[in-house]
């Protein structure tokens, strides 16, 4: 399901994703590896782009001793992201 980022969160979200990419490399490759997928195609069968971004942020935060709160609207895929 397509999701829109609120206008006031576009810049901080973009900056957070760029920071993770600077630390971890390509986000899709990072998430696929961390979740044990053999390929990006396998990742894409299970998560959409927004979910991949959320999982990348979550894994990166946990690896750095932090956490993540996901507050997406109904039907965006919080269950898949958290699982």
C-alpha cells in the first residue's frame, strides 16, 4: 500500500535513511543480509520499499543500542516491519 510521509517529516526521514546508508551501505542489501534472504528479489517478495526502510532504521538503531517506534497508519505493514 503506498504511503505518504508528512511534510514535516520528509527531511528528517531522508537524513536518517542517508545516515544508515553511510554506516551500512545499500539499505536493501543490508536488510536482506540481516534478515537472512539470499537475494533482493527474495526480500522484495516479503517487504515493500517503506517496510525495508523501516526495518533498516530499526536494525541499525538496535545495533547501536537504540530502538524504534513505528507509528504508521492502519494497513501500512507494521506487523511485517516488527516481525
